[in-house]
C-alpha cells in the first residue's frame, strides 16, 4: 500500500480514524503523527476556563504564599 493520509483523533494510546483503512485487522503498520495544532496550543485547549484567566502566574503565586505563610518548615 502506498503512503496514504488518514485523519483521526488520539484517545489515550489509541487513534480513532475518521474512516477505516483498506487493511485487514491485525495488519502491522507504522504511524507518523502530525498534530493539527501549533506548538503550545494543546495545553491552552486543555486548560478550559483558566486559558483566559489573565495573570494566572500572579494568582498562583498568591495562593502558594497564602498556603505556606506561617508554616514551620523545620
């Protein structure tokens, strides 16, 4: 079979193809993965509402400081 492009969705360690390839079940294949997203966009997409939270670094630092203030570190 010549090189053919199939599109699909990654689900854990499985890839669900949009259409069935013309190969029998159990056929050994080689997969080359190319993401449809630009580098760094995957984490933004998975961040949900936090993706547009403004200065998230500052907020996280404030939460960290509040949680660790007054604790005995010895």
